[in-house]
């Protein structure tokens, strides 16, 4: 009986899931995943290198972009081992400690990315609303302090999550829904009351991603109000054009993340949609953010071309 209880309450591993029903072509599916990770890491690394080495790009907008690139690199590095492990070598097992560590970094980096997008919205608001005071408001020390506060916020709110999960007994077949670990997925496998975890997870979403998205929306309401007050149509379009890259980054991040959160909490019979949306949530923003900003920013595009021409 004691041995049975130990087995029931102390599982050694969780089992990750690839794409159900397509196990026979996982190796072929790994090719686009490898390409996505390669482009994401190279793109964000190139962005960081150019911003670091080019003094003319040491402006608030590009400093915030470098923060976004660092966060996207972190997400790619954290998720690549398990996702590629499943599709390349069918490595499904992950220990509890590794799973809890991975979900901590995924959630903290996601919260930090949400914070960076909020800072970038504030940057665009100041640049359009009060361009003459732009440099005096967004000074380097102030940017550094804001960045540090939001990094600490992401780490602080995600820190209790592994400990809240570690206290649970897990029994049965511990198969996760994704190729990586997230709090909503792991807590459903617990053989105990998960109401505390559910409430805390809901609080974290509302106080971080929910609040950030609301403030970003408010920023754009103020931006559009300012733009509409500009007499010249050409100047209005020019001002709005500076926001296009950021709007794309916001939509790429928030739509999959909010959709995945809703499906985890309320969705039934949407297993495949949950899996696909999970990949979009983690893989698409790090892939597309460098591409979108490189295409829309002439300064950045010219310097990237110079790097590769050399």
C-alpha cells in the first residue's frame, strides 16, 4: 500500500504532447519548426547587435525594441528544447522540476513582453502627443528604471506558481496538452482542489496582461485623438505610420495569448485548436517582430542590409 501511494503521489515525469494524429510525420513537421526557431533567434540577435553597435539608434524607440528582442530570444530559448525534442527525436518525458522551471520562465517572460509592449505604447504616445519634450521625458535612466520595475514585476508574480503546483499530488497518466509546460495545463492534472491556483492564475492575468492591454488601448485612444486634431492629412498619416509596427506586435502577442487563456478555462472539445493556438502564441511573435520592425523602420532596414552586404 505504501509503495502504491508513493507511485500515486510522486510521479517522476510529465508527458508532453506533439500534434495528436500526426505522430508519423513529426520528423517532417520539425523542419518548419527548426526554420522558425533559426529565423527567430537570428532575427532578434541581429536587431540587438545593430542597436548596440550603432550609436544613432540609441533612442527610446529602439531601446524598447531591444528589450522586446531580448524577451523574444528568451522565449525561444526556453521552449526550443522540448518542442524540437518531441518532433525530432520523440522525447516526450519531462521531469517535474524541469517542467516547473520552464513554466516559470514562460510565464515571467510573457508578462515582461506584455510590459515592454505597454512601454512601447507609452513611447509612441509621448512621441506624437508631445514631440518637443520626447527626449527629456524618456531619458536613458528613466527607461532603465521602468524596464527594471517591469522585469521585477514579471519575476515576482510568476515566482509563486511553481511552488503552488509542487504542493499537489499528481496521479494517473500525466499527459500535458502542449509540447511545453504552462500553469493552466499542469494544474488540471493535480489530484486535489486547484481553486487557489485557478484564482491566483486569474488574478495574475488580470493584473498584468489584462491591465497592460487596457492601458495600451487607452494610449491608442489618446494617440488617435491627437492625430485627428492635426490639420494636415499628410502629417496625420505620417504620425500613424510610426505606430504600425507596434500595433502589429500587440496584435501578434495579445490575440493568441488571450485566446489560449480563454480556451484553457472555458473551452471544451477544442483540443486541436488549443494545441495550434499554443504554437502560435509562443512561436509567431518572436518570428514576426524582427521582420515587421525591419520592414517598417527605414533606419533599421538600411543597417541590416549593410550588415549582410558586408
